C-alpha cells in the first residue's frame, strides 16, 4: 500500500471517504476597516520589544511594591522583612528580594491601578485582552498580543520564522490563551511550555528533523481532503490550530530555535531555576523570552506567565501569606518567603542580561529597546483576614515597568489604607489595565486610538476602550505618560 505522502489527491479523497467533488474552502479572514478615533495620538516608539510578565495570583503589594511598616511587619511573623530604601518613595524588603539591586533602581511603579473585576479568570482575561470581559462578544475579541502582531506584520522580514507574538506557560493559567478573535489565526500567538519544551526539542537531531518533515508532509496531505467545516469539532478553532502547527513546524526546523533552547547550568542557577519546584518555571520562561528576542527571528512581543503549578498562580495568598514549615501553603500556592525570591532571581537576572546585550540600534542595549512589565490581576487587602492571608482588592494595586524608554525611579500615585490619596496623573479617573495596554502599544509605535469598525458583532473594536460595557462610564484615551516624562 502507498504511503500517504505518495498518494494523489484523488486517492486521498477516496481513502478518507470524501467525494471527489467536495469543495475545500479556505477559511474566511474578516476584512478589516481600521480608522483612528477622534483624538490624534502620536505613539512613542521607544521600544522594539516587550516582555510582559503576568505575575499570576496577584502578589500582595503591601510586602512588595507598596511596602510600609504595619503591625504584621514589625512583629512576628513578618518582622524579618528587612526593608531597604530604593528611592524616596520606594522601599523594598531585602529578605524577599535579596537581588533587588539588579532591577529595583531601574524600575518605575504605578501604584494606583484600579480593577473592577475581583475574580482571577476575568482579571487575567482583562490583562490578556486589554479590555474587560464581555461574554457577548468573547469570540471576536483578540488577545492584545495578537493586535500587536497584526500591526507589526508589515515590519517582518523574509527571514523571520518565529511569530511576532509568543507566550510562555499561558497554558497553565486560570485564563489560558484567548486566541486571535476576529483577526487571522496566524496572529494568535504560539505558547511554549517550560515543563516540556527543553526535554522535547533541545536535543533535536537530524533523524528527528527528518521524522518531523515526513509527519508534516503527511499532515498537510491529509488536510488537503479534510471536509470543509471540520473545525466545528474543535469548537471553531481549527484554523488557529493550523496556524499553531505551521509556526511550530517552521520554528522547529529553524536552527535558531536550537540556539534559543541552549541554556547553561550557570544561567539556570542565576535565574533561580534550580530552586524552583513549580511545574512552570519562571526562570526558564524568562530565559526563553531573552533568547527568543535575541535570536532576531521575528518575535517582538513575549508574554511570560508566572503560573507556578497552575490554577490562579502561586501568589494567591488567602491563607498563611507568611507561613513557614508546617504552616506553609502547599500545592498551587507558596508563602511570600518563597514566591518573592523566585520572582526576584528571574527578574534580576533578566534585567541584568538585557542591560549587557547590544540592541539593534547603535549605542543601545536590549534593555533600552525592551519594555519589561510585571503585571497583576488586582491587588490584596491591606488588612489580614482570619487565616493570616490577604484577599482580593481592586481599589489600588501596583504594576512594575522597566526599560523600553521608561524613566527609572518613578513612583506614580500614593496610597493610604489601601486606597489612593494621590492618583498620580492628570486624570481624575484611576489608571487601569486598559492604559497598561495602551502603553505597550505606544512604546511599540502603535496608535492605540485606532478602532476596527466592521466587526462581526457590529460593535467597533477600539484598541483602547473608552466606554466599555459593564465597566466604568469613561476611561481616558491615553497611555501612562508619567512613566516616560
């Protein structure tokens, strides 16, 4: 019997029981009518790349990004946090961040971010989509990384093999990849799994590449006779799966991908991988992000999820946030004595490496050209609950920004009792995730005032929303200007 790759199309149709006259339709790509909103925006264009770190579980800001002495930090159990002054408005606890000097002096913080949703799934969705969760139009809304890929498509070179948008360990978060929505599937992004990617592909040899090539040919021959509409069995996502397979195959056959997976034991130690007990290792994720961007193979936007063991993430500290020994959280969770040093090691090593690596532009480093953002679903309550943990808190939380044109040492906004006493910018409304999204667009040179008018639902898709359904009545159309000037 002939092998599949040796068969004619007529023979394949007969083999799979499809009539010779069956139509094989190319998937329709929604035509885009993109226009600017009324306000004229000049994007900053200060960064070539973005590394977006989703610090899953909402790390408590009161021990970390917005530290201040309390009865919990001056007596047992948090009396050993050892706060150090980074600048006049920023203290950091050396016990939790022993390598803070590698990243904290280069960081700026936004402390008065507001989040309406207090559920991990919708909070993560808001971060990934750049807009509040709306179930009525969920299938047409793309990840904002997909919008980045769509906008930067005309900057891709013929030698670019990697997708513009890649992620790491989104598969193991409460809100996994949301896809490309109404945009073409090729913009959906490709997710890497730190628990398998190195073991599966780091040692790829000629025989394995030959097997991959043969299997890829078989898969494509089978696709020739796949009945139109078969994507319904995959929940309408067949096109996205196809795009993932195409990107994955191209990447695996590109020698630059082998180099991406070449990570030394010394690097793993510096990034804290050797001490990381999680299924998803943040240190490996940031090493992958560094190497993917350094490969200059087409990727410009890296989303890295600090997923740990999945669920809501290791920072979901409703119980025993200071727990040690028998009181330490288990399973999906970690006490802050473990979660903060884990982030500190990986973030510090990443910032240190990027600051030493040459950028594309003469005289600039990779850190100059790369925005590194540490973002959260929401914050944590300023008071402990009865289980010595902190619950979900939306009135004010903190995100961290480094590189990519951000001025170091900025602290935007002030809080007291868990609420803002100084919002920190020119608007009366607090900044939101929508403004973090606009900031990413802006540094990459993308006009965040654009909107797509011919959407499947008929409701215009704004790159940055100003009046979302189910959200506040008005969101200022702006990036977070105060990070830069």
